[in-house]
């Protein structure tokens, strides 16, 4: 083992013990903040995705989420699990919904990526997958295929996987601000209510911003890589149409304060930190969340493999 490998392994070990002692919470103790900043130090090493310690951290923490998902019943509120990049799973009493789940090949290291077996287990316990846009840190055709094989709907914008075989099996809901649509969940024999906001990454990339309204009347919004100023025409008005319980934005989105006010959520859980496929200056540190998301709304900073039970 090289010295940098040994060092990153040592930091991850102590960080994990701090994280388990201080799980995600709104009033975050300094110890936990220090752990998040230590993760930045490990992930901001150019070679991080190639290090076995980082690959192991990703795998083990995903496996621990899987075990929780396989064994957790939610009777009230919303359980939120955070995975790599913007991968998120939410569960209420009746539904389990996944967003932007990938194996992690976008990290530029195939050894960092998860196996099909791991994703297969995950897909077994979810009812639907929403993919915000076609970039491979959000969209993974193999993952979508596994959901579809199990009869679970996969929803993407209309320009994801155009011309590919999978395209016709994917659900393309209308991108329309504030309007509730229904997504059939055959395995649960119910219709899930969703709003697909017509978002964009930059001027040209279609990015679905999905608000899921669960049968228990909780609402969770996942923004994907939302980053177009003009879209504030509808972002500014979301809260006038829907009560948002949990907002899961890309941590680097355009104008976090205006975004927060638009959704007026009860809780913000930023995501997309430390996507290892980017050069280190664009890996988006956890540490930046504390200033960027210094907004008058509750927020929780989480890393891969953590969960939070939202129970208002
Ligand atoms: Zn992205």
C-alpha cells in the first residue's frame, strides 16, 4: 500500500466512526462537520477514485444502505437514504422511490463502480426510478434496465437514450410546471402522484425536476442538475402550488437562496458533492454547503450511505 493509500484509509476509518457517532441532524455538532471536511480532503485527491480505500468506502456504505432498505419498515414520515452523487432512495409507509441511481462509472474508475448484483438488489426494493437527465453521473442504462426488467417504471426527460432500444420502455411524463400527473406502480397497484417540472442544465439540456407526492401526502423534490436562470419563472412559484417537505437540490445550483425561497421546503438535503469524475476544483466540497446553503430553512448535510428519517 502506498503512503497516500494508507493515509486515505486512515482518514476514512476515523471519519466513519465519527459519522456513526453523530448521524445526520439539523443542528450539526462540530465533530460531524469536521468529518465532512475530512471526506473532502480524501475525495479532493486527484487519484481518489482509483484508491482501494475510496472504492471500499463506496461499496461498503452502499451495501449498508441496501441492508437497511431490505430491513426497514417506515410507519410514518419519510426515510431518506443518500447514495453516490445524486443517488437517493426515499421510503414512506407505502412507496419506495429512487432518483438518479448509478453504479458510479462516471467516477472514471470502473473499480469504483458498483456491480450489477448490488443494483439488482436495490431495484428489487424500489417501486420506480426517476432520472433527471442523460449525463452519466445521473443516468445509467444498465440500472434503468434492471428496474424495467422488474416491471418498475423508469422516468426520464424525452432526450435521454434517444434512438436506443431502451427508449420505448422508458416513461416520458409531460414536463409541465405545477401540474400533478399519475405514474402507475403495477407492483403496488397504485398511482403515484408526481409533478415533472421543466428544468434545464444550462440552456440546452433537458433536466426533469421531479416532485413526488406520496399517498401519505409527503412531498419530496429532487432537482437533478438544475441550473438555468430562466427557470426561476416556475421555481419562484413552486411553494404557491405545492407544500414541499424535502428538497434535494444539486449543491451547486444557480442561486441557492432564491431556489430555497421558491420551494420553501421544510428540509433541504443538498446532493452532488464530490462527483469523482470531475477535476478536483469541480468536485463540489461538502464544506461549501455550509456557506452556499446558509439559507433560512432547515438543512442536513449527508454523505454516501447515510439516512435520515424525516418525521415532521
Ligand atoms: Zn451531474
